[in-house]
C-alpha cells in the first residue's frame, strides 16, 4: 500500500477502536462537563478575561487526557504488529490527524457548553471559534509527538509533562491573546499575527514529527 492508503486505514482503525470503547470521548466529555459545572458553582461572579483563561486551562488538561493515550496506552504487541504493516510516517500522520479531529469535536462541544453555562458570549464568535480550532490543532500536534517520545521511556506521564511544558506555554499565551481580541470584538486584522504564529507553530511541530518519528519508531 502507498502512504495515503496506509494513513486512511490507520485512521479507520483508530475510529473503530474509539467507537467500540468510546474511552477518550466519554472520559474527556465527563471531565469537561464536570469541571465547568464545578467552576460555575464555585464562582459567584467572574469577569470574561478570567473565564477565557479558565476555558483554556480546562481544554489543556482535556487534551492531555484525550491525546496522551495515542502511544502511552498502546500495547507492545499492537505496536509490533503496526510496525510490520505500516510505515512510521503513515503512523505519525494518521495519529495526528485522528487526534486533531477528536480534539476539534471536543473543543466545539466544550465551547458550546461553556457559553451556555457561563453566558460567555464573545463579541466576535467566529474568530473565537477559529482560535479554539487552532488551539485544538496545536494541542493535538504537540501532545501526539510528545506522547510518542514518552512511550519509549519509563514513567511516560512525568516525561510527557516535562517535554511539553516549554512548547505548550507559548501556544497558550498566543491563544489567550487571540481569544481576548475576539472577546473585545477587535478588527480581525489585529489578530493576523497570532493566527499566523499558531499556523507556523503547528507546521514546525508537524515537520519535526515527520522527520524524527521514523528514527524514534525504529527503537
């Protein structure tokens, strides 16, 4: 099979496994809904800037729970089997695409529930939704690669936190600034730098993943 066919079959495999267990979808949805509800009960009154930052904190931990299983929870036997039937390039691309789709769906659902519970209405909802989708894409690409690295070492959860911290903090800063612009209803041209920066970060992380993963998978 060529690369495109391998990617298609691997994505189909991920979708079938998720449909059977619904581990990531149900688990992360329960986390998001319960966390938002607890915050709603805890905060008497909160300004929109704090609510914006709180949303990204919730989505950060939700993405860790959803994406970390990509490699950390793969059994050794399944890894060996995939190694024999697919190229490492197809594997990392399919994992990234699947995790991106999963996170985008979860982000849209979480944002809708967040707006409903907190009456959190950005003035430019379209730009805020774009920022949320770019954020979910960034979380997916970063945590997929970090999960692959952590799976090759002991204590993967601790290693994942250490490796992802220097990359994820700049992304969060840019996302909070971009969504703050959307909340204030600023002209969209003001946010072009942040959107471009997020796209560049995603492209760089994906490029590094494609270049380095074959050497990592060989071990």
